[in-house]
C-alpha cells in the first residue's frame, strides 16, 4: 500500500504517481476543497484507490464527536457520487488529548462501522497513550479502546520543519504500548522516501520529480 496526500490546489500527477508506485490518493474533505470530488473521480478512473482526510486543526473548537460527524457528512457526500467505491478516510488528529481522540474515533465507528479508516498522529507520542508493557502486560484503557475502533495508526516520521524521524523508532514507540505492528503504517515525508517504502506519504507536491 502506497497512499499519498494531495492538498488544495495541488492536483495529482498520475504519471509521477505511477513512477513511485502510488496505489491511492487521499484528498482534503470536499467541504474544504471543492475540487476533491473531481480528484476522487480521476483517481478511481485511473485505477487507483481514493479517499478523503481531515487535516489537523481545520475546525478549532469542535469536540471529538463533532469532528466525527463533520467527516461523516463529507464522507457521505463523496460516497454519493461514487457509491461502489471503497473510499478510505484518515483523521489527522495531533492533539495530545486522549478523551477527545477516543470520542472522535468511537463516534465515527457508530456512524461508519465498516469504512477503512486511519488515525494519523505525531510520532513519538506513546508516552501519553500508555506505559511500556512488560511481557504479558495489559495495554492501557486508551490503547484497548483505540484497538476496538479498528483504525490503522499512521504515526508521522517527520516534525513540523520536516526533519526526519526514524521509522523503526517511531514504530517501536507504539508497539511497546501494546499496539500490534499489523495495525500501524508509517507516514513519511514524500521528499525523502526510500525505495522500499510502504504506507503513506506527505504530500504529492513534495515528491521529487522523476524524468
């Protein structure tokens, strides 16, 4: 799986995407970017996967429940024009607020129990999610409730200035808290992808040009 974010005003270049082995494109919520329905249609017509994402801090002041309901409205609007497509959804929730994140993900699963869903967060945040487990240890209530939401975790392997974080360290930060490696995919800076990368890339416009 190799999914890449598109951003408003930066339409996918499918030729470049093919050269990078991109298998899908995630676009901003259609209420944020009116071009998203067109991009989703183009991605599907190209034979690629498609979906929508909620960017961090797009709707300040909304509760977790309200964020889930907002994304649900946008998801249903997108799905209406592509009823047979299996669209993905990503929540980029970088708050260090476990109650808000649980409220959002649990409400989302009530509204959309079967949609392929990811939660992206800053890397190296395991410390507030739960303790490091000893052999046979039981994960924290937060970890268990996130797992019950059946979402893929997508920790970011970069910081605000796009400095790199090593993916194996970011991965272990979550697995040591009880998240199985099988539910985690890395979120890489698209400007610094390795040849064998797998997961998600930020963003299409940061991919180095391949002649």
